[in-house]
């Protein structure tokens, strides 16, 4: 892992690189970047960023037909949103059901 003295910035950069990989159809590369970002986010307690990045991973897996692997990643954001009282909780729960049934 690269150390730059700004773990949130490092995690955000890895997430963004993962997003670019995803948009270019390189799912494995995206997953690797996102996994590294989540490791950083979890280590520093950046719960919002970790939940959002897990959601990205879940969307990728669900779209690849790997619903069992996607479910806990998607559920992590739904649970986090519910825990903090986020207005998007119900919308995310509905989107999760849609992703898992496609």
C-alpha cells in the first residue's frame, strides 16, 4: 500500500481510479482499487466512504450475475443509511432489490 499522509485522500483516489476502471469495463481492476480503498476507509473509520465503495462493488457484482456476493455489499450501505437516518435509505433498499432481481 502507498502512504501519502492523507488516508482519506488516498482512499478517495483509489475509489476514483476504481470508478474509471469500472466505466471502461475493467471490473477486476475496479474491484482491486475499491478493495484497497475500503481497507483504508475501515482502518480510519470513514464509514460513509466505505459504505459507498461497498455499494459500487455490489453493483458491479450484481450486474455480473453474482447476486450472493453482491447482497452483503449492497446491504452494508442500506444498513449504514438506516443507521444515520439518511433520506435515501428507502430508495437504496429499493434499488438493491432491483439489482438483485435482474
